[in-house]
């Protein structure tokens, strides 16, 4: 996959998995709104699809357990194929996060700042960001490099994932599949 930033498009973006038990449609997608948190409300969350392991989100859910697990051994969701002209801000390292915050931050008192961010006075301005991008993708490398950094971090983004601001998918396939558990996500080539 080619990683790009700014107004360029992402080429060869892999299929994305959205885990959900309800029907997914463009009409049901809620607009992204700023929140006093490191994540927005609304939008659509996905993680890169893997045919055996599901995605990093599926593996994280299996590891955590509880309400994150489906009622049966099968996972329901949608396999989403993004348009090749989707514009994503890709965070593949700390420098990318710094650039994002330098250009798209909003002053806001954060909820739980000691846990989710060492800063309690600002977060990502998702409403401004969505005017230029279709979403943000945090890569596996980006997650490792931004989880506990200062002054900006993405503690609270638990796995490789993408938050989509709008519907930019050429195909959406319902999926019901059983996935295998992987002991360590670091060994999953997703």
C-alpha cells in the first residue's frame, strides 16, 4: 500500500471490515462531530480485512472479550471496498500526527485527559478535517509510534483503523464469517 498525505489519494487501499449486526447503508452513516474525546462521534470505523483473522479490531475484541464479542462464533459485518480516489490522512508515525495537530486541532477541555492525552486543552478538529479528507487511517506502525507520545498521542485508538467521514465505497458486501484467534497481533500480517 502506498501511504500518502495531504490532498493526494490513497492507491491500493485494502478491503476494510466494519463489524456490525445491523444493516449498513450510506443513509445510516451519521456525520462526524467533534467530541471532548480523542475520537469523534459519528462516522464509520473500519479496520483492514484479513480473511483468516478478520481484522485487528476483531483480534482486539477476541482478546478483550465481553460485550465486544458476537453472540455466536460468527462475526457479522460488511466488507467495504473504498473508491481508489478516497482521500485519507494517514498517520504512519509521530510526525504525521504532529502535522495533523498543527493543522487540524481545536481547543476543547478533554474528558479523562490524564488517560487519553497528556494535554487536556485540545483535540483533533474532525469537523474541519472532513472538509479536506474522507477519513483518517491509523496504520499499525502509526499506532505503535503515537500511543504514548508527548505532546500529542492517540491513546484510546486501540488498533490499526480508519474513521471514515463520508461514504466513499464502491462496494459493500455483507459478511458472516468465523475468524481464528491469533495469540499476538504483532505476528498478524494484516
